[in-house]
C-alpha cells in the first residue's frame, strides 16, 4: 500500500484488510478516533507499535508519556510539526521512506 492508497482508504468505514496494527492505528487517528487508535497500540510491545503510541500521546498533549514511548521505541520519527511526524511514521510503516 502506498501513502496515497492509504489516504484514499480513509473514505471507507473500516481500515483496509491486511494492514499492520500500527498502520491501522494511524488510520483510525486520521479518521479522528484517537481512542480507537490508542486502544490498538496501548498494549502492543512491538517497536512500530511503540512508535505510534508515542506519536498518539504527543498528539494528545501528554509529552512526558510520549517521551517514555519514544524512548521505548528507540526510533526518531519525532518532527517539530505533528503532521510531519505522522507522515514520517506512515511512510516508514508502509515501506515508503
């Protein structure tokens, strides 16, 4: 799936079949359902899951919680603009970075 295909899929009522849980969390976040997105990654202990978890807490405004998850993820998707971080995460998770 490309980032454009991902964006186009946002018109559907459910995420596309076969996408990873972290990508599905970004999908729900893009649909405006932070709670559902967070629920998908809250207990997910994969590196990708923790990176999305960090992003979601940053978006929520819980920066200390975000910092914890950034550290756990060991990844540096953090960007000064939240939308840039979202795009970097999405592209990396879709394999288009």
